[in-house]
């Protein structure tokens, strides 16, 4: 598996070759909408994916010095020269791909905790829950790609009373809680805005 490959490469590489031997504890793999991306709290040396589906890898975003091979439901990515990944997108693909299991290794030949998340296919702001509420309600939203997101609360007069999200957010499933303890009972409006999506919903604070 990938741990054996990394161990072998570690033995072959010259001792003076620069590579990060610090500890990496966790990696998250994001896939869907034709892309495989990752985030990690340190450098990684290799990834092994056991996948299902009818897919074809169309574009490799790995840096020079990295290798990608895939066959019969297994995708392996690894560094041949001790170099680090430079792009959060690992590769692009067409078709359907589902991760069944994953192994991620660092240069200490350690297996890293790995999570994998299937990204939503479209933008969505779910209904606030609970609604009516007192004094807190949770707002959940989905992002199929990394986006600039604004999520704000407005009163019945249309004046913005709270900004819950305002900035660049990674693709995935997110939620935020609004504590309206300082506000009076009544109807409020939640509005989510991205470059490609706008949605407004009504919520009711009842004290």
C-alpha cells in the first residue's frame, strides 16, 4: 500500500534532500463536481484511494516530482523526490467517483487520520431550524466550490442587524448559529449571497 511505497522512497532518497519530516495529524479529502481536493495540517508524502464508479481522470494538478497512477478502483498519488504538494486540487475527473476508503502517509511513514467529504452539487441555503425560535436558530448552507459568501440578517424594515458570514468559505457543508437574545420578537429575513446564488428566507423570533 501507500505506506510501503513511502517507506521505500524514504530509503532511496539521499539524506541531504530537503523534505518536511514534521508530524501531520489530519487530512480531509473533498471530492465531487469533477474535482479531488485536499487540506492537511502538514506535509503529506502519499495518498491511496479505494474508489467505486465509472470515472476517468482528465487533468493532473500534481507538481513535478509527484506521480499519479490508477487502476481497478485504486488511485495512488505519491512524491518521488520528497517535494510537497503545491496545489489544493489534486486532479480533475469526469464521470462518477465515490471514495470507499483512503490512506494518507507523511514522511515519518505514519498513517494520518483522513476524512473524505462528497461536495454538494449546487448552492443551497436550508430552512432555519428551529423556526420560530428563541433565542437561537441554526442556518445551514452548501457550497459546491470555494466561494465568497455573505450571510446576513435583516429586520422587517430591511435594515441589516447581523452579519453571520462575510468572506471566502471552502466548498462543503456549513452551518452557523444566530443568537438573537438582544433583539426583540418579530419577523426577520436571512439572505445568502454568492457570486452565483441569492436566497432570502423569513424567520420568526418569539420571546
